[in-house]
């Protein structure tokens, strides 16, 4: 099973519960891709726990797309006019 996890910031100074939860999913056989909405701060990789090290969740599976890019991808811009027309009383 594949799972996309959207989170505010990863890596982070304090991500204990997130990392333990992700480790449990990996151990259960889930293929994870993590999508943080904040930009990557490479200096924060050093704060991670050993439970979610590189061989458990490779860094290539963590995709930093940024807040505006993730919003642009998620929002149906082309259908906005249709939604507004349909909502008129």
C-alpha cells in the first residue's frame, strides 16, 4: 500500500511522534511519501531520531514542494468559475 503524508514541516527540531508513527507505518509494509509544506532546512536533518533514519525512510521519499506549490496543485483552479456559478441562489 502507498500512502502520501502531508505535514507542516519535516524534518523539524521536534518530530518525535511523527517519526515514530511513520516508522510504524513502514514496519507495517506501507510505502510512504512525505510532503511537507514548509521549505527544506537541511540543518534540521540532524535532529531526527534513529527510528526514521535514511535506510528506513530515504530522503528521496520526502518531497518539499512548498506551501504555495502544494496549494496550487490541490486547488481546482480551472473549475473555480463553475463552482461560483453553481453557488448562486
